C-alpha cells in the first residue's frame, strides 16, 4: 500500500470569522478520502494560541471535538499546546511543544506533514500572514500565495488592482483611522457628493460581511464608520447599486477556469453575516438565471480578476448585475471562500461537474504543482 498523504489542516484563528473557519474545517476534514489521506489538525484559538491534535484517521463526529477544550468530547491531552507558530516538519520533522528546547524532538507521535490546508478566514489567515509562514517553512499549501492573499483581503488594494486591470466597479472611497480623525468633515462631504445615500461601509480587511453597515443619512454614516473601525484601521465606503448578486468560482494556477454562475438572493436587506450564516433563509440559485452571453462575460471577468491579483488554487469572485441596464460590476474576490458542502464555492463546482471530494483532490494537486514550480526558482545570486 502506498504511503498516505498527510495533510495539516489549520483552522480557527484570531479573527471575527473564527466560527466560520471551524465549521469549514469540520466539513473539509470529514470529506477527505481517509484511504488516501490522514489529517493533522492545527487549531488556533480566538486569542491566537496554537493547539495541535493527534492524527485524524476517520470522520469526526462533532465539530466541538476540533476545539480541544474541556467538555469538547476530545481529551485535552491529545492536543499539544504550541509555544509559537509551529514549524511543520517534513520528512520526519516535528513540532516543538511547550518546554521543548531548540532542536529537541517533541515527545509525541510523528506529525510531520506533506501539505498544509489553511482554512482560516479573515485576519491572520486569509491576508498572507499564514501563507508567509508556509513559504518560509518550504511547505506546499492550498490556495493563494502571500501577495494574492494580502491584495485579496484588503478591499482598497483589491479595487486598485481591479482598476488597473480595467474591470468596471462601483464608486468607492477608502480612508484610515488617522485620516478620519483629522479630516472627518471633508471625508463625509466627499462620500455624500460622490457616492450619495444609501452607502455601504465596511472594514477594508475582513470578510463574511462582518462589520458591514448600510447608511441612509449622515448620522448613520458616522455610526457605520465607527463600527467598521472596531475591526480594522482602514474603512471603505461604496455606493449603493440596485443589482442582482452573481458569484463565480475559480480553480487553477496559471490556467484558471471558471465555474457556472450562481446568484445570491438575500433574506435580509443585504447579504450580511446573519443572512449568510444564521437565519438560513437566503437562497442560492445555481446556475443563475441569466442569458448565456452575460454568464460568459461574468466568467471571463472572474478569470481576469483572479489573474489581476496573481491568484492561485481557488477563489470566489462576486459581481453586481445592475438591474437598470444590465451592466456587470465586479464587487470583490475571496481567496479562501466558505467551503462547507452548502457553500457557494463547492456548489458551483458541483454544478460544473466536480464533486466535493474531487475538488479537495484537485486543490491539493494544485498546491503541489505551485510548490514544485517555486522550487525550481533560483534564490541565490549567480553572475552567470
């Protein structure tokens, strides 16, 4: 029997999207073919502490078992606390627990991994930070690289990249906390004149619609900005667009391909955190009921957006289809989209002919492909 591939699944995280990440990890772990893979779980607590669990060789019964807390159903002693962000050993390497000196092997099972699968949403997971750790450790990992993750996370930089690529967008403004403190009146006037009301306000570096608000007047705008600054030092304001919300999944590295289009019909006034994860009333229409030529236009724009940020592995690209004239406007790209079996990303690929398990296989293959390509690069000076 050939050796199983050992996958290090990293989830949780110091982020407002912590719970979403745990749910995603539970779904992904249970979807793996355990005849081919064995899983090493790495849980990051909300305060940023790392916990490593024992190898997972069969489906997990309850997502609480992935938290390694008392009463979780999984003995605490099976989770090794890590003093710092772990060094993921390869080829017989190890992860040092608390108290282990430099170079001292951990007194535990071999948990060296072949590939990392980060399932972290938001801050410190989707923004290039964890990707930088994998790059420094020389480990293949699923998803976008450092640059693409950082640009895809920062909506202001993302929109700048989209503009450079000639992708049409709604009108927007962004500013930092110091700018807001010093130039509040000027910023408010600019938003009111350039964007008008209603206006959407959101943290520049967060996902899952955390911290987003719709403001209809100046008082609500000020409150919305203050709310967004609770989550980030940079805030973005966008004009309201009366539009249908269309989404496309991307898969690939240098030759990315686009799935069919899907449509989100929100249960709330807009597709916020509650509509996405709590009330369960929002509808996903797959494939979207749009003309074939419009679907092809959107799919082509999704690939352009993926290339604009130098994406790899996977992404979901979101669009507005304006009701008044049918114009397509790109909204944003998500380099680590929701990945439960009921999330838009895998459902779009299911409609396009890839099962959930096949999708996981392909993502791991793409991660190795990208890693092997980077290994061929020279990192030393050669005058020749």
